[in-house]
C-alpha cells in the first residue's frame, strides 16, 4: 500500500474573483409511490473560477443529487442555481443541452461509456453534439486520448478496457468541448488505489495547469485531500465548508 | 447538427449493435412475410372458388327425368318450346346417357359415358370439335350410327385423334363410325374423371340402336339472358306439371336445375371465404404487428440509459429523436424488403408444393396484401421505434440514466 503520496501540485491554485457557480436555498424533493423524500434541505454555496472543491458526506446525504443539479442533468425542486451568471431556471431544454455540451464536463462513478463504441468514438461523441467539425473533433479526441495515455487503445471497444482505463476515457470525453467546469461524482469509487492516484493527479493538473474549476464528490478523506476546499453534506444540509485537509494519506482512508 | 451526421450516427449505432439490429429486422421480416403468405393462401383459395363458379355456365337450365311411369320425351320438349312466348331459350339439347364399353380391334375402353344428343349439343354444352365434322341434320333425323369421341377415347384406342377419324368403333356390340374428335378440355377442379373420356351419338341413333326407348335423361336449355332463369324455370315447371296432370309443385316427378342455384350457394361460400380471408389477414397483421411492436419497444427501452447519457453529453432532444427515427426507418425498410422477398418466396414455395401434390390450392400475392402488410408493419415499426425514444429524450438526463 502506497503511503505518503506526494501531492504533485504543490503550486497553489489560481482562483479568480469570478463566481462560476452559485446555489441559493437549493431544495430537492423526490416524489415516489412511497411518498415524498426531502433530499436537499436548502443548500447555499458559491464556487469561484479555478477552485478545486470536494463534496464529502456519508452515503445518502445528497451529494450526487447536488452534483446532478450542478451538471444540469436534473432540476431543483426550489431555489436557484446560477451558472456563469445565468439562472438555470430561465433556460429552455435546448439551452440546457447547450450548457451540458459546452460549459460542463461530467464524470460518472460508473464511467457511462457506450460499450460498443471505440475509445476514439466515445471521446469524439460530445464533439458531434457540440457541432465541432469532423477533422477538428478527430484531432482533439486523439490529443485527449494521448493525454490520458490511451493512444494504443484508441481503436479498442470501451468494453475491452479496465475500470481505470474506462475512467480515463470518460475524463478525456469530459474535456472534449473544453468546458470550464469539471464535475466528477466519485470518479475513483470503482477503481483500485493505484489507478485512483493516477486519476486524481490528472484532475489536479487540469485545475492547476488549465485553471479548470473542478468539483469532485467522494467519501474518502484521502481523495478529498487533493482538493483545496471541502463541503461536507449530512442529511441534505451543509455541515461544514472550508479548506480541505491536505494531510490525509491513503492508509488512513 | 446536419441530418447527414445524425444519419451516420444511426447507421453506426445499428452496425455496432448487430445482434439487436438483427433481432429488430427479424421481427419485421417475420411480421411482413407471415402476413403476405397467410393472405396469399387465403386469396388463392378464394380465387379458385371464384373461377370454379365462373366455369359453371350460369345461363343453362336442366330439366332432369325422375319418373319411370312418365319419362321425359321429345314431346315434353316440344310443349315447353311451344310455351316459350317470351323467347327465353336460345338453344336446347335433349340428352340420354349410358355407360358402354368402346372397342375397336383388340383395343377397348370400359365404362365410357356415351350420350345421345340433339342438334343444339355443341352450343348448349359449349363443346368444340377439333377434327372431322359434327353430325349433320341427316344424322340427327335418321339415326345414322355415327359417333363423336373425346381426345382420351381417340388416343386410348387409335393412338391419336387423326388416326381415329373415319374408323369403326363398337359401342357395346353395335358398330358406329367416328366422324369427329372433340378438342381437349382442361380438368375442372371439381370432377375427378378425365373430361376427355366420353363419346356422343345422335339421340335418334342412341334410341334406335342402343337404348331402344324414347325416354330422355334430361333436356338442357341455354338462356338468352341469365337474368331470365326464374321465368325459364316457371315455363318448364308449369308445362311439365300440366302435362303430368299435377297441381302441386311438391308432387313434381321431374327436377329443374339451374346453374344459378348452385351459383347462389357458391357465392355464399365465397362470401364466407372472404370473411375468413379478412380474419386471417387481420389476425396475422395483429400478430405480426405485436411482434414488431415488442421488438422495437424492447430495443428502445433498453436504450433509455443510452439516451440519458447522450443527453448528458449535450445532445438535444430533436437530435436524439432524429437518430432513432433514422434507425427505425432503416430497420423497417430493411425488414420490409427482406420480409417481402421471403413472403413472395413462401407463396411460390406453397404453390409449388401444392402443384407437386396435385392440389389446386395456390398462394396468390395481391398488391393489396403487400401494401397492407408493409404499410402497417412500417407504421408500427416507426411508431414503436420513435415513441419510446421520444419519451426517453424528454426525461431529465439523470432519470433516463437511472433506468435499468
Ligand atoms: N430518484 C430518486 N428517487 C427517490 N429517492 C432518491 C432518488 N435518488 C436519490 N434518492 C434518495 O436521495 C438521497 C440522496 O441520494 P444521493 O444524492 O444519491 O446521495 P449520495 O450521493 O450522497 O450517496 C438518498 O436517500 C436516496 O435514497
Ligand atoms: Mg452518490
């Protein structure tokens, strides 16, 4: 077991004054046959451009629900979500599709690749929906695949890759439209420890070198320790919001 | 996004999921092929009944002798014709028939139907002479022992039609001279005997040389107009009742048979066939349709996650619906063409097998069945290919992604 892993990014984050994400009194209620479940009980937070934020909390506390709303994959029951100065409430279906296409790269815990498509095709897919010309799409996807070190797997089907490789494909895919914000829901939850470190280093470098705003969900302190700020959720309420504890190692997780 | 790009995505999606595509196409193929074959078999059965009915000749009426005491004679014919003020009968033929062994030299054929006829025979029965000359007035009047034979008789005894002309032929023990050979007739599906195995002699010769009696088996009348069958029947019926001193039709010692009577029965049968046919078509369309519906529903439902994911990656609803529309169109077109070919092949195979089994049944492909089956299958394929996709595309991405 690796211990005392060096955080490679000892350079500080470049956080601007610009608020890219603002959440006000965010409430989410699920309606089901068994009745209504109040999952988010009024969240308030702001995230600046260039921040690397982790969201922590026990299972069922509402982390994924929050992330889906931030990613425009779901809508809040009440409250406001202001993205880049625009209240998402005011956006049409097609404008929301545009947000998902251009502003946000989403990384799922379950990878969510199209199993029958090749690595290259999976990475290129957001480029098609984002209207990138074919040649540019191809060139960009090839670069991204090189970046996640899968160039010799480009023409393999997604289903033929290991979990860590699939998640790297998913990361490459999330970068296809060069979004300013990367949302990752337990991106390392399904990965063994050595691959976890690789993925987290990569995300950190995106933050430090490219200034991307990154929000990552985890319940592992060791994972959260890569971030600069940790928001803790418990039963749909924020119980703490402050600088991340950067001195946690894998053997403590 | 341009349509071409969506179309390419639809194509690659079908290509990359060959198993699923194959099953969807198969569902449509089975639906369309089974409808075409089922409707073809039904249509074929109906056509053959209709042609049987058509071949009956709807404008003849037969008066059939049923009495030993007061047998039908030529006097009855004269009386009936005397009562035909309206001129409903255009031709007539008195007949009496028996079964005889025909022999010449060492060749013989047993149990051949030999009929004594009057001059209207060719017209009334619709026969044509292929070789020689049919009986002349003298033959009919004087009872010359001349005979006209069917193709089968000529071939069996003399080897060919031309070899038979002018030859002697013994009917039982009485010698006749062959003056004519009838043209060959195709078998009507309804009789099992060879239609060319028969012989005809003048009624006078039949009565003088063979039966020795003046009684007739029947008289056939050809009507000027098939619509006058009822008038014709009543002329014949009242003449005969009067001649037999009867007042009640129930006591009649003769039978009047009109082909139109049979036609009514057969028309009813055809009506039932049409109903049956529509039923078969309806059921096969429903069965085929449900098959197609299931296959399309299943393949789209299992792709709800995929739809959610594509939305999460930035796809707009309209783009996704267009992709599924293209996929459904490609699948139904491919399935439609293959299904049509298999359906046509199935009909041909059915007809071939039936021919081998000497059965009259055929499978007849009609444009209406092709259009109906392809139209309905395509509509079902498109509706159930697109509707669930549209529904999934309207969900928030995360809900679509969550479905199992
Ligand atoms: N679609 C849904 N319908 C009903 N309840 C849901 C749904 N999704 C999540 N929940 C509930 O909401 C709560 C929060 O879920 P989630 O946001 O996934 O938590 P976390 O990601 O922190 O583990 C849980 O109690 C979960 O059961
Ligand atoms: Mg979760």
